[in-house]
């Protein structure tokens, strides 16, 4: 397998969004919250004050860092215009610091364990009247001062017993509050949460679908993998590659849609696969053909899976130079990291058909080698596991601030590509 040369990417010329993250970038991660139809309802934003390691007793993931104005102005860019669940301390609520946030996009998550005085309850009522929504977090079913005031009740699905959750549902039957199941780890947990009356879901279950171990890769997917193999051969047979792509009508449509979008920044309209190869060049064509194939692979699954794969691919690509890794390989590593969630096949069944070096294949299969350091950092970042992020940074002598900046840039790029690649 020929290793691809590292190259600098052209600037992203978007018409409706900046190409980079403006202002100071903070330690912010986001976790999707999906509804019963699998559509995105909101994100929970997880925060960290700075690069120092957080002790177990500190106020991790509170709203404080979001109150920096350079991040406030970027709130919609973190959530793509969807609501943001943010965890609030008593101080933030008492001083009404959250009023600098847009009420229509902000859900104030208040821990059940937080001691609420009558003044604090009154403050919560006032914030609700201003348009903020309230969520009672880590609810265990006990009587609470915010009963009747909150819009959401979030339950740690890994903690309460089923009996406790059933009691909770019976108690809330007459209340219009929405039940959110947190930390839903598997598809089995997800089905159980649905059966128990939860209507919003958050956790790793989204990226861990029920795998079909006896299923063969569909014929059209095999054709897409053949295109990938031809894309990364050296030298590339342009005539054969064009023929393979054109045999897949929907793939051709997606590819041309991407190449003609502002993300690619091509000044003339591209109408055929051959002209795309000639006009944009082989390196750019590789990237966008790979994107189109990934979009096709995800066509039957949640858009959030594709959004996360795009974010991972771009982040790994942008950070490759920091780790002395190949940017093109890192781009593919990030993109392909969620192929099992898209195709519902084990990663080990997929890696042998991908045009990758053995080290990248092993990284996809979960081996903690150097090639996987950026993807590993991002996976921990997605969960707000800051201590594990710190360990990877220290072990690989990385610059944490630069990683955070690359994450912000990747967020913007991924959303722009998703708008161009996914048809309504």
C-alpha cells in the first residue's frame, strides 16, 4: 500500500460561515441528545476552565467557562442552532449570569443534589419567565423544590434501578415534563429506555448499533470500496476510476454536489466526473469522493453519526502535523472510525477492504498506537473525559491549546460539509 504524501489543504471558502473559529477557544465538548425518531433535539455542552487537570471534587463541566463573551457569541456554532443543555452552579443561578446566554437556545440543567433555597427557586422561576428552559439533572425520584417548574427531567440510565425509573414514570404521568435518559450505553439500554417512557436519549448507544456479524457487505457498498481502492492506488487509472464512479448514480450526484459547493471553492461549475478530476485535481477529488462514499454509507442511519465522522476526519487531518503523522491518512482514520455504526458490521470485517496501511487498520480496530493518538484524544473529548485527554497530550507531547483550536475549526468545516452533502 502506497502511503499518501502530506499536503496543506486549501482554505475553506464558505459563503455563510467563517473558515476558522474566531476568538479564544475554550475546552468545550458536545454530546447529542436525540428524540424517538433519531433526530437531533439538542446538545449538552461540557466545559472545562483550562488545561489544568481537574480534581475529583472540583466543579467540572459547569457553565462558568461559557460566560466568556468570545464563546457566548459562538454558542450557535457549537449547537448548529439547536438548544444547548448547560449545567449550572448555585452561584451562576443566584447571580443570574446565564442571562447573557440566548434564552431560546439554552436549557439550564440543575443537579438534583444542588441545595435550593427559596430565593434560588424564585430565581429559577424568573429565568423560566425570561424564556429559559429548566432541566432537573440526575433525578432519582425524590420530591424536589423544582417539581412543576422544570421542562425536562434527566435520569442517569446507568445508575437507577428499573423499579426506581418505573416509580418516576408513574409519578410524572400527569406532568408534561420530558424524560431524558442519560448515559444510554447500548442498543439494549436504548430499547429499555423507550419502553420505560423516555423520549429523549443521550449516550454512546448511537455509535454502537446492533452489529450484524453474519451479514455480508451489500453489493453497492462493495463497489464503493472498490472505488476507494482505486482512488488511493499509485498511479491512479483515471479512466477506470471515472467509470466506477459513474456506475453509481447516487454517488455521482453526491460527489458533484460536494465539488460544486462552497466548501470546495471551485469557481466554475463541474458537470461530470471526468471534469471534476481535471478541474479540482486528484488530491481534492480523493477527499470529496471519499466524503461522498461516506455519505452514501450513512444514508440509512442518523445524520449525527455522519456529522461526528466528518468532525473526526477533519480534526485528525488538521492535527496531523502536530504528531508528525500523514494528514491524508489521518483524515481517513477519522472518517472511517464510525463505519461500523453506518454499515452495522464489525470493524474487523471492514478494515481489510480499506486502502490503508496496517498501522491505520490497527488504529481503527482500537489498538492504542501512535497513529491513533488524535482520534483517541477526540473520543475522550467527546465524553468530557478531560483527564484522559491530558494523558494523551502528555504521552505524545502535544499542545492542548492547539488541539482545542483544531477542534473548533473542524466543527465549522463539518457542519458546512454536512449541509452540502446531505440532501433534505
